[in-house]
C-alpha cells in the first residue's frame, strides 16, 4: 500500500501497488557513495541512470548532501529515497538534501510520521507528488540492474535502532549490506529469520558502536570490506576499539569517513573498486 502525496491537494489518497514493465538495460556499473556527513549516514546509490538516496545525515549536512547530489553526481531526480529511522543524524538533513530535486518514491521507517513527508518535505521538492511506503519483509525494488532487498523490520523492538530499515543490494555477483543503526538485538533477529546476509561489503551498524556488529553476525556476513560512517572526534567515541579489533581479527579492510572522507564503491558486477576523497 502506498500513500500518495500531492501538492495541489490537502489530503492523501491510498493507491495499490502496480507492476511496471521496463525494457532490459545493458549491464553497466553500480556506484555507491558513502557521503561524509560527519556523525551520521547519507548514502547515494546510482545504477543504469536510476538513483537512490538512503538517509541524509544531521541537519547541518543537508546542504552538503544536496550539493553532492546536484553538483558532483549531476543528479536532479531521485527514483527512490529510504529514510531508515527517525534519529536526527539520519533524517534531520533530509529537507535541505531534497531541496529542488524531483522525488518519486519514499520508503519510510515506521517511526517517521507520514505527516512529516507531507508537511516538511513535499514543499521542498520539484513536481507535485511522491509516494510514501512502509517496506515489507523481503520486498524488492530494482534500480537499473541492481536489486535492493528490504529485510524484516523488528517493529516490536524497544530500541529504536533495532527497528530501522536495513537493506541488501545485489549487482551481478557483488553484494553490500547496509545496516543503518541496527544493534545486537536486531542482528540476532535477522540471524533467526535466516535472512540471506552474506555480502562482500558491510556498512557497519550504528557508526561502529560496540552494541552492533557482534562476532556472530560478522562471521555470518563474512565481508571483505567494512565501511564506517562516523564523525571525527564524536562524543560517542565511535567507532569503538572493540569493533575495530574485531574487524581486524578477520582481516577485513576498513574504510571510515572520518579518515578517508567520502567513499565511493563501484561494482562492475564481478568486482569492487574503492575511491576515497582524502588520504587516510
């Protein structure tokens, strides 16, 4: 079920999902930009001319994300936006980040009221409407030749972080797992669901905090590369040394935005390349 927001009307209309049939697009490349937003998350995904934004960082990062999307990635339209949960370091930058862009489809965490999208975001974007969806377990969307799969949300968890949206992106033989702020209880829940979580790259949960990335979960994912989106000198002490030690124990290559700045991952469907905006 979609909630459809339209600027010209002061109400919302419920629409059922419909299937779209599109022509096959030639295999190209998948680009994932882990944008340096300090202590927070903002991830831009591009594939075959289609674009997805996952979170938008804290409020002060919104214009940085907007500038990156428009001027560095040369994008004016987002086919999808995913807001993983309601914490400010993931969503407070969203109004400025989406300013002036055309947005088509939004997947919203359960803790974000639908009124937020209508009252705060709709006046900022180009065009007259977008749809807002609460994702369901195993739901998939296609971004060009890439497939984004939504994992089951632990909606009854007491901890907000364990209720956040987490996704896996598959492109050819390559895969990446994006954990937002999920912590130990949510990781255990995913393992119990026997979700397919093995991936080449793991975007570490909760900025490298020691309540995430348990050894059991890390062994199940078995990544070659770990990405940590984190702010320099943050008050939480992220990433915690315990997590860094755990990643090093399994010989996982670590890329941190506080060290390397914006990180760009590119896949041709067979292998990944990594670019960084500054020397570590």
